[in-house]
C-alpha cells in the first residue's frame, strides 16, 4: 500500500473496494523535441515511473493528491472535460478515480497522457473490458485533444507502451530496440514549461533565421543516431548525442538558467551526457550517468533542485533493470 492509499483510507473509512487498476508511463524525449513539429524524427521513451489509478464505485470524481487536484465529470475544467471524455468512451460513468502520481505535472514528462492512459485502463478493468485496446486508445486520444488541441501522439504512445520509439507526424510511432536497460536521472527546474509558447518562439526564430531550420533537421538526424545507440547498447555514444542535442536546443533559445545549472551539474557529477527534455524554457533535464546516479541527484539537491531516477526498459531479450524513485 502506498502512502497515498493509506492516507485516503484513513480519511474515508467507507471507501469501497477497488474495481480496477491502471498504469500510465511517464515519458521523456531523448532527442528531437521541436524537430518533430517540422517533420523530422523524435526519439522518446516511456519510463518506469508514471501514474497509477484505482477505480471504485462513485459519481465521476478524480483525485490526484500529489498535484493537489480534484475534478469531476460535471465541471468545465480541462481535466473535468477530459475525464468526461474518457468515462463516456469507456461507458463507465459511475466510477471514482484515485491517482498516485509519481511524476509532476507540466514538467515535460507526458503527465496528461500518463493520467489519461491510467484512468482509461482502470475503467476498462472495472467494466470488464481490459482487452478493449482500441476503445482505450480512442479514450486517451480524446482526452489528449482536450488537453493539447492537436497533440502529436508521441506522449500517448510512450505512456501506453513504456518502451522506446521514434515518432514522426507522417509515420507515427515506431518501436526502437533497446539492447540493455539504462537508468536516467531526471531533474526538475522548478519552472513549469509552456509548450505552446516555446513552439511559437521556435517558429518565429525559424522565420527570421532560416538556418534554424538546419538546426532542427540536425536534431532529427541525432534522433536517428540515438536510436542506433540504444540498439547497440552504446551508453557513451548516447551520452555524446544528448550533449550535442542540448547545445542545439540552447542555440534555439530553449534553455534557461535553471536548466543550465542542472545540465552542467550533472556533467560535473559524472554524467556522460545531459540535456533538457521537452519543450524547454522550464520543465526537466535528463542525464545519463552510469554508476554516478546518486552523485548527480546529490549535486542537484545541493543546488536546490529535486530529481529521481527512472529506467529505460530493455527490448525483449535484453537485460532488464529494476528500481525507481531515489
């Protein structure tokens, strides 16, 4: 039992039995953020850490204690409307959902997709439709459209699969083999990211500086190189690619003082590569630091930033890793 569950049961002794459970993976973009907007590839992975949801008999209420969030299917908030879309598609209106979020919201880790996947899966189990993958996919897509307008689909694909994959708007999600499991350090800048604002800023820069288009194309090439590195188990090579990608994203003016502290702190603590992940301007940093994960987290904490470790799962036949929040 998690602390969230214990607190919930203590607060409500009449809490009914769990009818269904679901899990959605958090995600990080290893390489290719913003490039994917212009038709190039992005490489993303679903990580071991995410959001767990329990479904019980109720009235259409959602609680996410870690985010201090409550919503109902009857309210007019984005979360309430997304919840209504999911339970409507899953034909499960008389359920309440309690979410244990192990990732923060608005940090570039695909939190809305992870939540939508977890709720849809919990509802599917509760209604005896655990195998209805097409319906679950449709429910998640509706929820993500409410949250983001015209989502690329990369977050939902990673949240559902928990695996690595390349994504293009034309070709969608394509799984990428991973020879061996890898551990990532993920650090938070403390500044919420604003995806729409950052996408618009890159668009303006590309219009004023055509060479920015070449930078975006190079990020797409690095995404392909990173896919090869995952398939070969080339940790050092992947680290170099992360460093190069961060430099290109910084050239597009997507970094921030907080993100730079996190990136350079990770490198100083032994990381073989580190970069911002997601839209930039805030959000999170990822670092690859085999054998030095605790050193990276300690360096970040000393600078006033929080972080955790998560795993990139090996492909079938590869070596698996276990672990979680440090």
